[in-house]
C-alpha cells in the first residue's frame, strides 16, 4: 500500500510540474487583479485575538495535563 501511495504522489507531482508555468502565470494575474482589494476592516485585531485564544487554550491544556501522569488511571 505504501508503494501505491508513493507512486500516486509522484505522478501527481509530475503532473503539477508540467503545468507549473501556467499555474504561476494565472496566479500572478490573480494577484495583480487583487492588488486594490485590501484587507477587511480590523483584520489584524481579529488575527491577534484568534491567536491569543488558541494560545491560551493550549497553555490551559498543558497545565491541566501536567499534574497527571500517563500511567495513572483516569
């Protein structure tokens, strides 16, 4: 099964490599057309807020699991 997955992935990469120049030209056109689009209002504040919430939850999870060993029964 591993070799079948590897063969499939290699074939997809080769297919992507043959179309890479067209993809990059299309991507460049999209970026050029979107240059005046801008960001949504207060986008930076929302990113900071989401990041802070995720980090606080991760820290809380770390502290919650720190007091208990993996060998202890629940």
